[in-house]
C-alpha cells in the first residue's frame, strides 16, 4: 500500500511510541510513506494526529530519530520534522504533496528530488544528516545514539579518553587575523581521536554544531565558522545554534 498510513497502522505506531516512553528508550523510525490512506479518509488523518501528539509528548524525554528511506509525503514529512534528528538517504524525498499535484495545480513540472530531496532539506534545516543508503543511515544513527543518553536525566556513557589525531597542531589557526580558516580543523585538534559528528553541516554554514568527546565525555560543539560569511551570526545561524544548544540541554550534554 505504498507505506500509506491507516487507522490500525497509526495505532501500532502510537503503541510503540508509548512503550518507548514508559521504558525510557530512544525511538528510531525508518520512513517511506505515501501519506494518509485515502480509502480511510478522516480516520487516517486522525491517526496522524495521534502520532504527532505522541511525538510531542516524548519530546525532550527520550531521543527521537527519523530515517527517511524513500519518498515520504504528507504526514510522512510532518512526523519526522517533530523528532530530534532527521537522517535522509540519497534516494529519499520529503514533501507535503507530490510532483503530480504540483504540476496539476501550479503547472510546474518538477521531480521528487528537486521538490524535496536531501539537497533541499539539508540546506533548509529540516534534515540534519545525509547518508548514501539505508545501511549507512543505520550506522549514522548508531554514531548519533552514542553521544546521547537512553533518556533525559541519564548520564551519557563515558568512553576511555583519547589523544587528538596524530599531527594535531596550532597551525589550524593562522597568525594573521585577516586570514580565513576552517574551524572544523581546530575542533579536530582538541577532541578525542579528532572525531566530530557535525550536525546540519550544509545549513547556516557560518556556524558549526556537532557532537564529539573530550576525555571520553560526550560534548556539544558550537563555533563560529570563519570560512563562511566570516562566521557572522544571522537569523538562520542563530536558530541553528539555539536548537542545538536546546537539544544538548534537554539530554544533559
């Protein structure tokens, strides 16, 4: 049925979300959906409303991650946008209504990728991470969960500390104040193993946000990025930074 959502389908998803809330465990959703099942009409739409309500109820209590694996329309886009993180694969697309409707109503001929592919959503802040395929997306989710607690209030697991990568030096920051540099190179000289999981790397690139570890502890990194717009803070950069800091605050990072 194209992954379309009906009343019973919605009840199953809500039951899983409720169980995750009671068990205080993260939720990972793999989504490829045609949206509400038209044959069920209002019952299908009401099902989406119940899912949205559960997404909001769990917000800030357990991590919620959505992986978009293919075309996701209507509620298949709304629900992921309410979760903490959205990961898209290269073949994925998100839109409220598909190319056929856009052509009929607007007279514009557009394909799914152009309408709502990862290159669209990783630049507007809807999608935080992009993976080549489903398996790569699963590995990305594993990396992301490594920096997050099982639930709000739990201490994030601490790993043995590591030195930064071999060859790290102060040369990442030039002596001249008028020289441009990439702040990611600076971060890698400070964090364990030089590993940084950058969040929303293509949205508001004048600010960097990401997860790393210092002395084995999970930390959030927020830094101006001189490489883009001189690292100036504009509206998008401020929103990106604030959302990331809020997430870190909710989960004690």
